[in-house]
């Protein structure tokens, strides 16, 4: 039976996933709490990594080292930077990039990481399963899901100018602070992964207000999508 690793950045995101889990037990490793249980009778291990790329990378490696994981789902919230993406929509990260990683002084494109490249791709089969989950949930046309590039950096993006630059340079449709780091560790360790983000805000100068207001809604929506995904 497959065993799914689930990584959430924030407590609010993690709690919504715990709400759909059963048979939960907890194991603490290096001050991280790993919740072992089931979603729709599928074995899973859930952990909150904390905000930022270092926290995300550290937690991903500890998860892989201590549990027999078949694939990893990184789930949480993000800020939209494409006009086609709205608050409460869900984005599947087909490609991930670290937009604050800069080796341009050495003649490399911004975002390029040595031995990794500029973009890291989610597992194609998992992305296809996400599309099936989208179809299953979108029968009432009220669950908008997008597939595209997600850009990560160690900053909460509130500046529309920066958002526009990231959109133009990387073709990203949303930004956040963890997923590309999770992707990097999974790629290095040959672990299949997929990234799921629910939109909680948009860089507009007031998005900290939007984020607080929509965080719980976005987290719940991402958990609903995850519950549908594990059935497939």
C-alpha cells in the first residue's frame, strides 16, 4: 500500500489536513511532529515545515530519511500573480522555480541552480491525477484549478512590481515561500512529488489583509482537493 508524505507550511494549513485524517498517531523527530494516519484509507505522514525555503528543505529531508515515502505532496497557500488566477482558486505546480536564486554574476539565468537547472518539474503522473481530481470536484464549476509554474522565495511578496517581474521572467502564476525547496530535495533524492497551492491573496499592497481573511478558506479548499487526489 502506498505511503504519502504531506508537507504543509503553516499550522492552519496542517490542521485542515488533520481534519480529514483518521487513525492518527504522532512521532516527534528534531522538534518536528509527524502525524501518521490515513486519508480515505491511504497511509500518510503529515508534517508542518514552517515558513521559508530552509525550513521546507530541512523538513522534506527528515521526512524522507525517517519514513518509507512513495511520493510527497506539498500543500498550502500562495499569492496569485496572474490575472487569470483568483483568490480561492487552486494551482497545481507543474514547474517550480526559486526566483530569488541569483547566479547572474556568473552568466547564468536568474533562478538557475547548479546541477539542478532553472525549473524543477512535478511528477507527470501525479499532475495527471491532479487533473482527474479537478474534474471530479469541478462538476458545479465552482472549483477553479490551474496548472502552471509556481515561484518560491524567502519573502512574502506584497509588491506588484516584483510580482509582475516574476510573472514576466518565469511565467509563474503564483508565488509563495516553500514549494521550490521541497521540489529541489525531492529531485535530489529521486522522490516523486507534486505541489498544490490554494490562492489566499494577491500582491496589491494590502495582501497581508487578504491573506489573514482567506487563509482558512484556502487551506480548507486545498485539503478538499488532497482528499480527492488520494482516491485516484
